[in-house]
């Protein structure tokens, strides 16, 4: 059986898990290509108008895969941690896809509960049965997939740079280099290293998130806020760049919380949508890095000398 | 000896020439009209003959078209608008703490402390609070943009206009026009809406300390300046060369870059005014990214390419 896995949304975090799971079940796994303009155009054409661009891109990936496989993985992720929620668009992803894209092969519509291993196994068992009746084989595939996931690291931890920034946001915004116009490479070109939330220990993320006056029940909001606070409070980086998809409701909350939490620590928010003109993005990144450089310089030689102002 | 600064913005292209004392000797303000290359050529043809190429000690470019412009003229420094605006303001007055800048497609706030930029913010996605929106409304009301501010000052009772989105603002204006409000009240309402949008959106959460400079093309609008002063309850200073602060800043940055390098300027000379530049665009079909490549030809010879993600085109041309 050919199983198609779209390279969008949570693929960027849990893709390895899905790939290994279906490969272990003896399936031929086909992952869609990296996002490109063709896939973006395809997605924009198919998806409902009001949704965010990462969801539109996911539609593009699905459309590009649908004729190549017998089973398409459209994960309906309901929950990733106890008493937490994720963006409702994930819960309704199969509906969005089914109603927008025609002639689909069989898809994985059943919900995925991933707050603990038992729940996750139960969810994955349903998927496994679409391929095989052999329960032992499913169990084995599940364990191998989980091991592969645990051994993988999808984050970025740059060392050897004089300056480093944390790149925060939903994992698909941070990892999809087409969507974020290759921001990691742009930063490297400016001789700036990058860190992502995956670097921050989970207990630290939770510790900062728990300091808020109210329980933060969105999983991604917790990750972004907690890791942002950790980076800032420990001066682990010199600034934070927050990548946010236009019209993202969760980000609108997290960004405000983070701004308040980190105080004067440098923060740049970049809004992403369908645009492919890089000018606006470049200006903001350049100015941000300029600012950090001068601030650092100033903090290390506190002086009001005129010369500090300029420079190339 | 002179220093040249060029700011290629979405609406206007500004060229300044500074003398050794960093005073503005020449100031050219042209509408870009979507043709940055031709606009720079036009500016250069005005300078050519009056200044010799050898008199130019350094040249810098800024603005959204800075990359292409920098290549075209042989810039010593290519710098973003934020830094350029800050440098120019500080050159004028070292005590400036806040810069409000509203240009054609961008609006930004820059916070300074002890002569360095400590924070900045730019408008994110919507251009409702920027110059091109005002331009469009002026055109629609058939009032020259230069007189827009004076109209606003004549108003006794401002009309409330929705300022958050250009589309909403325009329909709100039309509805109120249909009800018979005089243009001056509507224009004042629009000015206040723009300021409200700026303060609630771009400048949200930013400290706005005095001295406050108001720069960019929109600073020419006395109505907006007044609306800012009313909203902030303090004086807002519009520098004499508010509309070309970006080019002044980048001329200074270029001067320092050349001095730091202890070298000579890379300036290609005013003669590019006579060259024939043609730019073509095409879609590269070599991979699925389908990049839109801009190819610039000078007198029929390809001199530069932009727009590719992989660098295949932009790195191909041997640059002089």
C-alpha cells in the first residue's frame, strides 16, 4: 500500500513518527516535496479563503499527493498534552480537506489523541488497521516509530556565532523555509546564529508558562511563551524573532503575553502570508540585527560618544 | 567634496547631496511611479553637469529599492530605512528620543536612547495608515495632497472615520460624504483616524518620549502633525528635511563606510543617466520554486539579476 504524507503543519515536528510507523507496516511511504510556489498556488486555489497560509499550504501538499497514494495521512490532532488544546483548525483538518479537494483516496480521518503514549497508541492502532490486521505488527511499528521520533531533533541549535536570536512560532512557520523566506539562511548570512524552542527543556517551558495569572491551555502557546521567556530571562540569545502567520488567533495572544513578559528584551514580530516579495522581511531583519548590535556595543562600553551612533 | 544619499521608496525617490559639514546642498524629490531605475536616472541627469563624478566621496542607498539602486550606482553602503532615519535624526539633534516615520507603504516608530536605536516597530500587513492611502483619498476627493493638511485645520467638528483598515476607512468616508459632511471635516477625521491607527497599532506599547521627530513624506501634512500633537499632548517636531531624512542618513553612513575602509568610493558616476536600462522579468522553470527573476540590461548587456532563491541567476553575472 502506498501511503502519502503531506509535508505541512505538524509534519515538521512529528513527520518522522508517521513515516517510520507506516514504513514498518510494510507500506511505501511517499512524502510530498518541500513547499514551493506551485504547491502554494495549488493550496490557495483549493482552500477556503479565510484560513491561515500554513493550512493553505497543507492543502497544496495534499493536492499534489492525492493521485500517488492509496491512503493519505490527514491527521486530526485533538490533543497533545493533558488538559491542553491545540488550534481548532487541526481538529477540523479532514473536513476542510474533504470539502475542498475532490477525488481523494482513503484518508486517516480518525482523531489522534497524543496526551500520553497509551492514548496515542489507541489512535495509531486505528490507522494501522487500515493497512494490516496483525495487531502485533502494529504495536511493533508504533514502538519503532516512537523511538525514531524520540531520537530525532527537528530544532536548531547554532553554536559559534557572536550573536544569536531565538526563532519562535508554530513549528511549521519556523521550519518551512519557503513560507518564512529562508529566514535561517538570511540570519546566517548576517552572521547570526539561530535557536528554536526545541532547545529549551520542557520543565523550563512549563515553569514559565505556569507563572502566568491563568492557565495557558493552548499547547503551542505554552511552548512559544515558555521558551521565549526562558531565552530572554537567561539571556540565552540576544533577541527573539517571532514568526506568525497572518490572522493566527493563538499568536495574537502569545505575542502580547510575551511582549509583557520579556519587557525591554529585543523582539521582532514578522507576519507571513502569501507574499513572495522579500523586501519587507529583509528590511525588518536587517534593522533588528543592527539594533541589537548597537545595543550590545552600547551596553559593553557605556558612553555617549557621538561615534557610537553611526557605522556602516 | 560631496556625499550622495539615495532613498528609493515605494512612492518617492529622494536624492540628497551633503557637503563636508553634512549640510544639504541638493535635494531632489521625485515620484518613483514604479520605475526606480528611470527615477534614479532622472535625478542623476539633474545633477550631472553641475557636479563632477570625482567630487562624490561616498554614495549610499536605502529604502525598499535599496538593493537594486545600490547596484546601479555603485553604493558604498546599502542600509535599511530604520537605521538611516535614526542616523539622520541624531545628526540633527542628539537628544531625539522618538521618531515617528510615515512613508508611502511603511509606517514605523523608532525609539532611541543615548544615541542608539533601542526599539522599533513597523506596520505589519496593512497600509491603512500610510502615505499611499492618503494619496489615494486626496485623488478621490480631487484635492491636491499638498493642501490636505490645511483642509483638516479648517475643520471645527471632526467626523469619526474608521482607521484600522483602508477598505473600511474608504467606505466610511464615502458614507459620510453622502450624508453631506464638508470635505474639511472628513479630512480631519481621516487624519485623526490615521494617527489613532498608528498609535494603537504600530506604536502600541512603545514608549513615546520627547523629543519627538516626525519624518517621512506624510510629515509635510500639517493636519497629521496637529493630530499627533493632540493625541500625544506634546510637541512634535517636523525637521526641515523631513521628507529626505532617509537619504541624509544613508549619505552619512556611506561617508563613514568609506572612511572606515580607508578606501575610495565605488560610485559609478552620473553617466548612468545616459545608459539605456531595460528590465525584463521571467519565471525560472528550473525547479518548482518558480522564482520570478528580474533581469537588468544596461545598453543591451545583462548587468544584474534579482529574485532567485538559489542564487543561480543573481550570482551568475560578473559584477564590475
